[in-house]
C-alpha cells in the first residue's frame, strides 16, 4: 500500500471527482459536501504522509505501469514536490470550507471540478515527465475554466474568454517546445533529458536552447511574468471568492515548473546550456515586481489590488529562484507558501467586504456605510503579512531572500524588493482607509448583514496558517533549506530515477 | 517531403497567428484550431519522417529505429489532438455565452465605435 503512495495525491481527487460527478444528478448538495470533505481529509493525510516520506531526503521514483523510467511515465516524490502538494492541500481546505457556505449550490458541478483541479495541481507537482506535466497542466486548466465560468454572467464571461484563449495559446506553445525537444533529445523524461542535454552535439546546442527558451516562455506565462501577466488581474478579480483563493496556487505552478525544469534539465549539469535562464529571469522578475506594486497602488477595486499582490509575489519569487543559490531558493519556497495563503485570505476578505457594502461592491471610490469591524481586523492582519512587515510570515520570507542576494546585485535587487514593498504598503493602507475608515455616518441606515460564520472561519483558518508559519518558521526553514540543497543537486535525482527498475516486468533490451 | 511538411506547418502557423490576433471570437477560435493542427504536425515530425516502416515491433525484424517508425510522437500527437479538441469545444462554448450574454462577438465584448475603428 505504502509502495503506491506517490499515486494517491492524483488518484484520490481524480476518483472523488468522478464519483461526485455521478452523484450530483440524484443527490442533494449536502451529500456532495460529505463526499468532498471525505476526499479532502484523505488528501490531507496523503500530503502529510508524502512530506514524512520525503523529509528524510529520500527521492522516491514511482514507475507508472512498471515501465522502465526512460520509456514510461515516472512520478517522483522529493522534498520540493511533497512541499508543493502539502501547500496545495492546505490551501484547498479553507477554499472548500468557504464554498460550502453556499457558493457550491449556485455553481454547477462545483465539487467535481474542484477535485479535478486538485488532481491536476498535485499531478503537475509529482510528475517526472515533461509531456505528462503538459497533460496535468491541461487537467488543471480545464477544471479551472469550469470553476471560473460556472454561474458566470457578463464581465466574468468576457474575462473568462481572455483567460481561456490565452491559456490555449500558451498550451500550444508548450506543445511546440515539447515537439522540438523530443526531436532534438529523443526523450521527454526529465531525468533522461538532463543526461542528454549535457551530451548535446555543438551544432545542436542553439536549437535545444531555442526550444528550452520557448518552454520558459510558457512557464512564465502561467506564472504571470511581465509582459505575459495581462490576463491575470482581470481574471482573478472576476473569479468567485473561493475559486480566486484556489487560483493563487495556479501561478505558483508555473514557478514550480521553472524551478524544477531549469535546475534539473538545464541546471548545473547541463554542460553548454547550464543555468542559461537565470540572468534574464532576475531582471524580468524585478520589473514584474515593480509593475505589480504600481498596480496595487493604482487599483480601484480591492480584488484588483489583491490580484496585483499575487503578481507581486510571483515577481519576488522569480528573483528568489533565479538567484539560484540555496539560501535564496529556501527563502523563496517559504515565501511561496506564505504568499499563497495570505493572498487567498485577502480574496476571501474582499468577498466579505463586498457583501457587506451591497451595491458598492469592493470599489474604493464610493463612500459606503461602515462594515463590520471583524473584516477590518482580518484585513489589517493580512495586509501586514502580505506587505512583508514584521512580525508575520511575509517578513521572514522576504528577509531570508534579501539576506541571500549576492553582494554584486544587492543594490538594485534590494531597491526593487523593498521599493515594491513600500508601494504595496502605500496601496494597502490607502485601500484599507477607504474601505474601513472613510465611511458615512451610520444614521438610521440598517447595519450591514452579518457575514456567514463558515466564511469567516475559512478566512481565519488561512490567516492562522500564516501565524503558524511565523511561529514554526524554524522547522519550516530547515525543511526548505534541505529542499533547496536537494533541488540544486540534480545528480542524485537523475541517479535515483535511473536506478529505479521495474519490479515485475522483465528489463527490456 | 521534409520541405512540403515544413511549408505546411509554417503556413498553418502563420494563418493561425493572424487569425488569433483578430478581434472576433470566431476568428480567434479558427486561429487556435489552425495552430493546433500545425503543432500536431510538428510533434509528428519530431519522430523523423520515414516511409513504409511500422511503429510496432515485428517478429524477425531487429528492434531499432532503422527498421521502425518512432511510435512515441504518434502517441503524443494522439493526446495532443484529444486535448486540442476539448479545448476548442470549451472555447466555442465560452464564446457563445459571451455572445448571448453581452450581445457582441468582439473579444472584449465591447464594440469599438465608428470613429475609433
């Protein structure tokens, strides 16, 4: 049973999604909720078991269908993939909780699509094969189209069309890159590719580099790197709250793919192509960060501001990963988990605020009756954390990344990250002031409707993750340190995947 | 043969990109379809073009690429075709909802006025 552990993060939500799809015609929403929560509990257990299995530094390669790794699909569990699966699962719990307060009744197929989205996300983190990564990207994207568009009207449909078309175009580019890489290297297994890239004939280097560059463009488009970010603010700010909160991990899938592929396949062992991507990514990350910070200041709606904060975290993470030293990657991974939780919390808070302000929504300009003080408090905690002010988790993440910047680049990278943070603080304080303080006198207007306790609970849970990450920063950073060292040592990953032999099947010639 | 295939891929990609950049949803979807055809041909050709060689192992024939066509790109193309097909269906549905809800088949759901055009 434990031997098949690597398949569970994909199989549990996939099977649950299929069953929920069958049940939803005949059963009431409460039955679907029970099913979704059973699946969610199983996924939490699996994710914890996965981190437990990987935390010792062991790399587990699972051969799907018992084919040798160079022929079939491998699933690989190392510290990085286990960490990403755990982050996804922890994020999914409050998202599902928030949706269980009522959105799942209004959106068609919500529970089935939610589980399929998780299957796609987990699969992207676990796979050791580049074409399989494409397939899981598509699973994740198709489910996300459904989640974004079910129950949609007007502007959300238009935003959804942009999102769909943009992602199909990006997927096409992904396939072109895969076709070229297969043509040049003759394999799409990442470990095997890493070996063959190092042995590329000199006349082929330019072609492989071009294909690798195309692949990088695709991942950057998913991760919303400048100038490929234009789809993000509109899509995220129009998505339903629980879905927008879950989508905060989707940009991080692109970042994960960049980190995985460009440390493993085109990393330190890649001979003529070693580490070719990083220099450009540091600069692009810094520009993204600054543009996103300006977006936060300029946003006219709270949700748009939060969408730009997602982009700001992507920019910071590109810098952290592209510095490609162990400390920066370690801080980046901590910051990744933090930013996923806190931006998700902000999307949920925006939804609470929007509901209380009635027809004003989350627009900043009109003066509305005061909102409940609880949402103001939650906004303050989330804003402190996301801006990177002490004492919460955002500060620790940014501090570790800043500390790891090499001396030669300190001046401009510190200026970009700290300047971006300053702009974010200005934007967030202005947003908070407008929404929570600049209100009209209460008079005889009736008080705003009180928020549903479950939705507040989901938000508090997300904020509690941030607090827990602050208190447990020591052990978490030790884990991410070990993760970063493992990521920067592609040799042992390749060795482990190649050494894993089929157990039942005869080794083929 | 290589030249003909490369030309076909190039023409399909060029047409696809041109249509993708137009402002009507129907054109955009056609563009995506053409692009996916071009991609399918490209992946197929990644296994090198050979004539009259089977993609499955035969008894008595040595199992090397000299005697067989590379089967993997063909399997990849099959997956890519299915996914592209599903994606086109999704895009068509979204575009139709867009048209029904917003009374416009412009990609921004917002008709440019006469003097802007």
